[in-house]
């Protein structure tokens, strides 16, 4: 794979960063909570932008392989603040069972698949990721849907433009992010005047995957087919893959996805999708920790070249309060779906 061809990773001047730089730098994020469709209380941090309806949104998805993972890890916070300084509105959050997102309400246990996790018989008021079997992990796509809805609410409050949404996911969080994105391309708003409107996947300007992995919780279930989830996204969503050359868990898989599935170097070449290997054994959010790697600068350069390409995605009211909050439809992927 010819990574040098990837203009988005190293070919543009960093001066482009100033396009979104704001004169007002917020010191920190605001603590926020929001609920999923099955009434899990998710905790996170929202970094508002001073660009109002011109502000693209970034949704950060932490790794799921470590039950101690959470949104507040220092490397994520530093990236969020850098994105905010450059005009982006950023949302970090803890997936259900991780960090502070452990509280559930009684309705949680009425959802069919929730009643099958370990300890469900006691109907506790808190849950832990350690109790989730591998087959349950795709259900966490509903957490991403809730986070997207949170950003749509901020959009309707004219604090950002959720029609320019960026996903940044690490390891298993990236894997889950691909699944959720695939479902968004199958989901459409209600018809307007009898005419079909664009699928919600059109709102995702780009995705950045850090050390993406082929599965979650080391599952070998045939339903976990990341290749099939990501293949239809080839000509739909620009993607940047970052990974450590010495990270065996993700380097080979990332190369497989880019060369065999997305075929990023096969004409017509994808000018906005590519991969950048980094000289390290670090993985996921760890790529952000080693400052000498410049992973955060590569992400910023990429995004500052992607967003201007979407001049047609002007702000519009999403009417989110009028849209029913439904479970993510995973049935077409043969995955658990109420």
C-alpha cells in the first residue's frame, strides 16, 4: 500500500489549521449526561465551539477491549481540546458499563438482550462492561446513536452543525464505529412531500480509525464481519487509518482492509481515504500519547482538508425532538436487535 500518496496525512501545509482556529479557547469540557433508548445513563464531556452553526462535530469513541477504558483518558482530552481550539465541537463519552456510565433505569431490563447479560436476574441499578458477553457488544451501537442525538440537539440549539460529523474511534471502539456507520447508511429521515431524503450516513464527513481491530472481545462469531460492514462505505465515507507498524494486532488487519476490501490504491483511487503507519508499537489512543509521532497533527490536517469539501452541508434544523428515538437496526447484520 502506497501510504505516501495519502495527501490527507502528510501532503498539506499545517497552515490550513488556522482556517478553523477560534480566538476563544475553552479551558475544558462541560460534564454532560444523556440517556440511550434503553435508558442507560451515559456520562461524557462536551467541548463547545465558538463557531456556532459553522462548527463541525467530532464524536470520540474510546476502546472497548479494556474495561477500565473511559472518555476522560488524558490523551483523548488533549485531542478534544486541540479540536475545540480549531473550531470543532467535540463530544467524548463513556460507553455503557465503562467509566461513569454504569447507571441504568428499570426499563433497561425490559429490552430482550439486556436481560441476558451476566447478573441480569437481580435487575441491578448498575451494570459493568466485564459482565457483557462478546455477542452483546454490537448493542453498544445504541450508545453511539444516543451520542449522535445529543449532538443533533446541540445542532438545533445552533451550537454546531451535526450535518458535518466526524467519528474518531480507537481499536474496538473503531470496530463498533464502523458497524454503527454502516447502519446509518441504511437509516433515512421520514419522507418529505412523498420524496425520499438522503440517508443519515451522508452526515458523516469522515472517520478516523486508530488501530482498528477485526472484532470485539476476541469473538470468533461469524456475525462479526467487519469486512462486510466496511466494504459498502468505500465510496461513501472518507476514512483515515492510523496504526503502529509494530502493533501486530492491528497493522495486518488495517492493511487487509485498505488493500483487499477498500482497495484504496485501485483506480478510481480514493483521494480522501488512506492509511498512515507510524513507527511505534503503540496502539489506539496510545498513538496520541507519543507526541513525536504527530498523530494529532495528522488528524487535524486531514479534517481541515475534508471539511471545506462539504460546502453543501450547511446547517439546518434537525427537528430532533420530533424524531422518535429507536433502537439501532442490527437485524440486517444478523446481530442482536430488539
